[in-house]
């Protein structure tokens, strides 16, 4: 499927900024107190790096703005796994060929796609989003409760080149699971099964699991 190339140097640089020097330590303590006041104990104990903004070049400049925006091709037409499995999946070239066997065949990029397809060679797309191996993230569970792709990935249908729009670190996952940043439509969906989430006295109670084992097993 997609090749794994996270631009290690970028990741390393991000991590470095969390290595405390003496000033950094003071800053971390202050930051920690603020975070703790906000109720983010786990976030305080486990600060983590983020690849927000990461936007690698792709072997073929595939544009979501053109396909998903202008031509309104549904996300699920290409990312077929997203409603039924853990992975969203990247489409194989036969999906592209559904259109490009006739559309824009004179383009050098489409020629490259056609040749790779004929040779049975997949395009080596560079991964944009990737959580560490010790994190479990199921797409299906989120999509089933009405969390929009854009809540986590930003306005992909306006992007010529996909970039990581949100932090996707533990604190970010937790804020939504705790009910603090949960979109209204998702709260409404969950309240069908658990009416308490719409009770005002229940505010900021978890709408999804905050148990360590839910995301780490
Ligand atoms: C539903 C039809 C459809 C599918 C499926 C589709 N495309 Fe396209 N694609 C288009 C249309 C329409 C254009 C714009 C053609 C034009 O500018 O005349 C386009 C343009 C492009 C271009 C720009 C070509 C150029 O030189 O201007 C690239 C690259 C491209 N598509 C790649 C892909 C890839 C890779 C896939 C599979 C992941 C794919 N397309 C799947 C319809 C599709
Ligand atoms: C015509 C096929 C097509 C459609 C429609 C499409 N995508 Fe994609 N998507 C791709 C391809 C091919 C890639 C890999 C290349 C890239 O990252 O640009 C990709 C990559 C992505 C990525 C980055 C994956 C990674 O490496 O982490 C996200 C997120 C994404 N798409 C979300 C969406 C969303 C949301 C929509 C609907 C608004 C959508 N896509 C519609 C083909 C498509
Ligand atoms: C709750 C947040 C969230 C929602 C909602 C979400 N994604 Fe993702 N997506 C992620 C995370 C986190 C990753 C990285 C997963 C990993 O590395 O294991 C990811 C990865 C991806 C990838 C890379 C391939 C893969 O399967 O890992 C694609 C493509 C993608 N998402 C498309 C979509 C589309 C399309 C939708 C909407 C139908 C969507 N996502 C909804 C958080 C989300
Ligand atoms: C915008 C809100 C939102 C974000 C952000 C989010 N989630 Fe979720 N998560 C949900 C909802 C809603 C559910 C479904 C709860 C249900 O089915 O009742 C869920 C369910 C889950 C489950 C299944 C829990 C169980 O009880 O089995 C896991 C695992 C999970 N999320 C992991 C993650 C991880 C990891 C991240 C960050 C990378 C993340 N989530 C980010 C809203 C979110
Ligand atoms: C809703 C999902 C979720 C829950 C619940 C969760 N985590 Fe995490 N955790 C993550 C994600 C995502 C990362 C990866 C963060 C990154 O790489 O930026 C992570 C990273 C970590 C790390 C590595 C820290 C680092 O700096 O990379 C530790 C340790 C950790 N979690 C412990 C815990 C403990 C202990 C709990 C229970 C109190 C817990 N987690 C609950 C999602 C979760």
C-alpha cells in the first residue's frame, strides 16, 4: 500500500524541543501546572511531540482540491476502508484508472500512472499521518459516531497537497474523548445510547473511553 517515510529529521527536531534545559525545565513546570489546572493530568505526565503541519511531497502531485473539491468525488470512493475497518486505506491504481483510462490521458503524470498500473507496480505514496505503533486508532468507530473526516484531517477538499492539520497527540485525542472538544452532532449521536451526555450536570464527562488500555494494548 503506502510506503512509510516520515521524514525522520523533522520528527527528531520536534522531539528535541521537549528535552529540557534549565530554562526549559522551569517552563515545563509552569506549563505543567497550567495543564494540570485544566484537568489534563495525563497530558502533563506524557507530553508528546506532534507532526502538525507535516506536508511531504508525493511521487505524483495528486490534488484533493481538484478531485474531492472541484469534482466532488466522495472520500469513501477512494478511501474504502474508512467506514468498515481500522484503516482508511489509500486507493490502488485501478481506482484511478476507472477515470484516467479516458480522462487527461495526454498528461505526463497520467502516463506514469498508466505505466505503473500496466506493470503492476504501486505508486509509493509518502505517509502523511502516522501514530506510533503502541497506539490503537480505529477509523470505523469514529466515522460510525459521525466524527467528520475534517474534524481530524482539516479541510482536505481544499488542499492541493495533504498536510497534517491537527496535533494528533495524546492530549488532542483525550480532549475529545473527555467531552471538551466533541462536535455537537457526535454528542447527539452518543446521547441516543447514553442519554446522560446531554444532561448539563454530566458536562465534561467522557463521551468515549479514557482508559489507557483503550488506546494502548
Ligand atoms: C472520478 C474520476 C477520477 C478518479 C477516480 C481519479 N481522477 Fe484524477 N482527475 C480527474 C479529472 C476530471 C481530472 C482533471 C482533468 C482535466 O484537467 O482536464 C483529473 C486530474 C488528475 C491529475 C492532473 C493531471 C494533469 O497533468 O493535469 C492527476 C495527477 C490525477 N488526476 C491523478 C489521479 C490519481 C493518482 C488518481 C487515483 C488515486 C485519480 N486521479 C483518480 C478525475 C478522476
Ligand atoms: C480520487 C481518489 C481520492 C479521493 C476522492 C480522496 N482521496 Fe484522500 N488520498 C488519495 C490518495 C491517492 C492519497 C495519497 C496521496 C496523498 O497523500 O496526497 C490520499 C491521501 C489522503 C490523506 C493522507 C493519508 C496519509 O498518508 O496520512 C488523507 C487524510 C485523505 N486522503 C483524506 C481524504 C478526505 C477527507 C477525502 C474527502 C474529502 C479524500 N481524501 C478524498 C485519494 C483520494
Ligand atoms: C477521530 C479522528 C479521525 C477521523 C474522524 C478520521 N481520521 Fe483518518 N486518520 C486519523 C489518524 C489518527 C490517522 C493515523 C492512523 C495511524 O497512523 O494509525 C489517520 C489516517 C488516515 C489515512 C492514512 C491511511 C490509514 O488508514 O492510516 C487516511 C487515508 C485517512 N485517515 C482518511 C480519512 C477519511 C477519508 C476520513 C473520513 C471518512 C477520516 N480519515 C476520518 C484520524 C481520523
Ligand atoms: C473529535 C473527537 C475524537 C477525537 C479527536 C478522537 N476520538 Fe476516539 N472516539 C471518539 C468517539 C465519538 C468514539 C466512539 C465512542 C463510542 O463508540 O461510543 C471514539 C472511540 C475510540 C476508541 C474505541 C474505544 C473503545 O471503547 O473501544 C478508540 C480506541 C479511540 N477512539 C482512539 C482514539 C485515538 C487514539 C485518538 C487520537 C489519535 C482519538 N480516538 C481521537 C471521538 C474522538
Ligand atoms: C484516546 C486515546 C488515548 C488514551 C485513552 C491514552 N493514550 Fe497515551 N497516547 C495516545 C497517543 C495518540 C499517543 C502518541 C502521541 C504522540 O506520538 O504524539 C500516546 C502516547 C503515550 C505515551 C508516550 C508519550 C510520548 O511522549 O510519546 C505514553 C507513556 C502514554 N501514552 C501513556 C498513557 C497512559 C498511562 C494512559 C492512561 C492514563 C494513556 N496513555 C491513555 C493516546 C491515548
